[in-house]
C-alpha cells in the first residue's frame, strides 16, 4: 500500500451520484447516492429483486447508467475494470466442469497476463497466495466441483483476490454457505479491508451484514439509505425498505422474517 | 493382423484417406473439447443441417466447384447469426437455434424443389467421399486445421474462462459475444472440412464423441483433449482398415465414413463399460475391506 | 471418485478390446483381377458394358463389374475393392455421356495407368432433357441395338490394343456378338411391326427409352418422373398433365421400371384408368436385371422389354 503521507488525496473507490440504472427503457433502480472509500466494506441490503445485482453490474459497466453518474476509482466503470474484481454466486457454476481449484484461481490473473500469453511463475505464486488467504491451499489440485458449496465460494473469492483489485464486488456470497466457510470468507474479507481494498457485498442476511460491514446501503428499486451500519440498519429504515415484510428484533440483531 | 492393420495403407488412395482422417482427428478432437465444455452439441448438429442451403446455392451458382464455398458461406452465416441472436438477452440458445435451423433448411428445400434434380455431387457432401480424397483436399484440411488450432490455442485461457464462468468473464471486461463468435466459426469450419470426407451427416459424431470419451477418463481439459484426439485418430485408422478389409476380402460394402463413426462409438461404449466395471470392482473391494 | 489411475486403466482396457475387431478375416489378401492366370484385367462400370465386355473378351479377360444390378449409376460411392480393382486393371470400360461422373475421381485416386474406353464413342447422341446431369446428352444409348454394336466395337478395339496376342479371338467374339445383335434388332422390329400404327404410345417411369423409341418409331406420351434423375418428385400439376395426356392420346398402358418404385406408376394408371406394368414384369431402363432374372444379359433384357411392351400395347 502506498504511504498515505506521500500521496495526494486518495481517490474514492466508488462515487455514485443520483444514479438511475436501466436494462431497457424503464429504470429498475433509481436515486442511488453514496461514496465508498478504500478499506471500507459496504453491505447492499434489500429484498429479492431490489436491484442489488443491478447496481453491481452498473459498477462493472455491464448495465447502462441512464441518469446521474457512477464513478469507479475516478474513472468510468469500463475504464476501471482492471482494478475491480467480481465474485459471483458459486452455485450457478456447473459442478461437472473439468477444471481444478488452482486453475479457477489462476483465472484471476488472465487480464494481467493479457491476450496471447500464458500465465507465468509469478502469476501462479499470486494465485497460490490468494488460495491460502481463503484457507484452501491444500485443495489446489482438487476438481472444483468436488468441493462443498461454501468451499467453492471461497475459491471464487480467491480468484478475485488474485486479481489484486482495489474494489471488490460480491454477489450474495453467504447464500447456503456452511459455518466453516462463512468464517473463512469473513476472515479473508477482513484481511482485504485491512489492506485497503474497498468491498461491496450484496446480501439479504442482515446479521452477517452487521458482522462484516461498516457501511450499509438500503435498496428496493430505489435507495432508502446509505451510511454507517449503526445509523442505517434501523428498524424504521429497514421497514421502509422491505415494505410490509415482518421484521424481528433480537437485541441489537435485526432479522427479516422469511415467509 | 498385419494384413488388416498395415497392408491397406500401402495403397496410395488408402494412405491419402488415412492422412485426411488423422488431420480431422486432430482438428475435431480439439474442437470437440470446446463443444463439450460449452455444450455446443446442438449447435454443431444444427450447422450440419444449415450448410444444406449453402451447398445447393453453391451448386446452382458454380456447379461442383461451388459446393465448398457455398457450404463455408452457409456455416459462417449460421455462426454469425447464432452469435447475434443469443447476444440479445431475450432469446435463449435453443430457441435461436431452432428458428435458424428451420429457416435455413426451408430455404434449402425451396431451392432444391425449383430444380428437378440434385446430383451425386451434392449427396457426396451429405455422405462424404473418403476414398477419393485428393492431395489438394488434404492440403485444404491441413490449412483449416492449422488455422483453427492455432487460434484456439492462442485464445485457450479466455475460452476456458468464458465456458466456466461467463459472468466473471464479462465482469473482467471480455466480450463474450466475440469469443462465442470465434468458437462458432471454428465449429463451422470443422463441419465444412470434415463434410467432404465423412459427410455432414456423420460430422456430428466427430465433434461430440471424442471429448465425451475423454470425459469418461479424466476431469481435466488437457487429458480430455489428448484422449479425444487419440480416440478420434484410432477410430479413423481402425474404421478405414475394417472397411477396406471387408470390401476387398469379403465383398462387404461398409461405407468408409460410417465405419469410422461406428468405430468411434464402439470405443466410447467400451470405455464406458470398462469404467463401469472398474468402478464395480472398486466398490466391491471397498465393501470387502469394510466387512 | 478418485481420478487419474483407474480411468487410464479403463481406457487401456477399451483399446485392447477393440483389437479383436481387426482379427477377423485377415488370412486372405486382396485378389486384384490383374495377375489371374494371364488374363486381361478389365473393369467395367455399368451392367450393360460389363456384359458387352464379357461377350467380347470371353475367357481371355477377367471382368470386374462395379455397379450391381438395380443400383443407380449416378450416385455411386466406390468401395475399396472397386478402387483396388481399377488400380490393378489394364482397361476400364465406361458407358459414357456423363453417366459415371464419379469415375474420373475414382480413376485418379486408384492410380490407374491403363486405358479408359468410352463405349459411347461414335454413337449419335440424343439431346438431354436440359438438366445439369444431362448436359452431355441422353446417356441411355444401349437401348438401340445398333448403338450396342458400336459400343461392342469400341470395346473390341481396346482389348485388341491392350492384348494384341489375343486380337484374333476378340475379333471373332465381336463378329459373333454383332451377329446376335443384328438378329435381336430384326426380332424387335418384327414384333413392333405387329402393333397397330396408332397403338404405339409409351408412358414409363422416366425418359430412359429415348433411343429405343427413336429406333422403332414408337410414341412417347410422357414420363412419370419428368427428368432423368431418379430422385426428382412430381408435382400435382405434373401428374394432372400426364393423366390428361394419357386420356387424350388413348395410351393403353403405363410402364414402371424395375429399378424404381412402382407406386408412382400405379397411382397415375389408376387415375387415368389404364393398365400398369410394374414389378417383375417391369421394364429394365437403367440397368440389367440381377442374375437369374429375365434381363440378366443385354440380349435377354432387350427381348424382355420388347415382349412386355408389345403385350401391354397389343392386348
């Protein structure tokens, strides 16, 4: 990490200003405003279909921003892709696919390696280190599909870590993940936070969100709140975001009751 | 054994047929792995049908010499249209394919009906002419094989990523449609190249069975590909030898291309069987150990 | 499941099991026609020219016939045995006029170094029906026995050149066979003459009988399959045309060839209310009949065709 005293003011990892995002004519998400700085972890909270994935895709430059702006690392989303990594949900991937864990993590180095060239020894070392960061070094030679769901999710995180991103985007990473893997994921994320990586995690698990993130962004087709978790994950704002869905309060833990 | 496995290939026309098949084994074996990982079996099959109007048009325009360019053009058009159609989120692969297939085949039928006949030159594209393959055709196949194999090798890692995780590939900034177009064109080229020797009707076997057999043996891309190529080459060699021996010694008519494909399928089935037996023995051993 | 070790054994097993496939029948090597006791090795394409070749060559030649009876000569894919035979032959006899388009490729593939005889040399060729396949003309020249004589002469010339030692024998064989052909011609003429002048109308499966019709001055009303290619189908309009022509001209019979399915002929005959001659009694248009049939030699075939025609038209 660069020495803070010697560098000019750090560019925000993410700056969204009254953004509206649309697939076709009608925007599916509007009024999103907020900033994410290096080392901050922001949880995107909202019910299914709220637009969490849409926002992530907009940050990746895969979906058009039809109103307002989305600025990633001081550039347009497309221009910033080199420094942004994405972790999709592991359960959409084919478990029969003939690839090893190590090969999957190495994929994170492809962009850096570039077209026409093959990954070198340095790339393999970086990939191995990334795999170690999620605690799966000993499974490097295993076929990806033979790992548990949670382990596969950790491998995908390792792939993203191998990219050495400044901004990391995770799409529902804790879905159906066992406790051991959950711990490993949280540990790796904390490590990244310490290193100064900005992280955006979409999740509907409020407990986990409170555990790992310091900021929260409430979404349900529009933004209902953006700020430190304590100030944002309040019963009122949550009720507003989730509409009429029942909420339960357990001490300082807020849980959305799933029907 | 020597009479069957070695003698036939001392004859020039058999040696040429074998060379063509070995080239195709290398080409189709590699492309087959991509067909496997991207599940392009249906696409490949569709292309063997959509070349039909291209063949007819080529023949109508330029006689026999027009057949190959016509097939190439049709295959390329299929590849492009397919890529464009599936790029639009609303249309899924299967739907796009069915539409394309029906449309192009109908065009072919209309064209053929306008003439009272279609000749041996057209049917040879459907069924292949293995034994009369010329040195020129072999050179053509070699060029196509070289082109396709080098391209696929250069794009190997990107194609792997796209096949495994298209979302991540898109997120990294790769243009999925461009990678798909390259692969669709590669498949199209193999269809046209192989059609001349084994015919479009049997090409699908060459594009599907090698990697399928490799998949029975391994769960890594490299071994699957190597196994696929080996299986395709072995089947080409054995199929030709069998068809020659049957014809010359027993007066039995076993079409060359079809015999190769049957051998290919036989190797696949034997591998499947052997795998099943091995697993049965293994579990027996395990349960014995436990008992 | 543990990868690598077991599946490789499985593959080796599979490979070993395919080996026995090659074991059957490897005790004989190919017998090319060439070195068969000093006889001239000849390859003939169609059933007709093979018959001529056998008659001219007698026991001085070994004739390998490529096309079997009732096989369509247009779409033929040569087998390894065919190509091997051609490679070993001294003379290849073809019928010509575009009938065997696959032959040129096959001959160059086989590395043939001998002489190719176009049996149609010197025959006056009728115009084709305009199709791509018939761009060289109507290939069914043999149905006129006078053309058959010319074809036999071409074959004899080639045999004599390739095997001068036996030239005298070939000459004699030709003389004998030509006499038979002359007798055949006269026979057919006599039978046809017995038909009433307005009762000589012909509807058959396809225009294979152009030369026969010209020679014996019959009248061709229409064919069921309009082009020479046996795979073309009729449209509804075509069928109506033929049926109305049949009714208008008073044709008495519709003929189906032995190498083509008789259903189409029967359908038209039913609609027009005329007799159908199909199946075993059918005409031999493209090829001779199989061994033991009524048309297994050229001479028998020509007599048979004539008898069938005359009976159907005269009755």
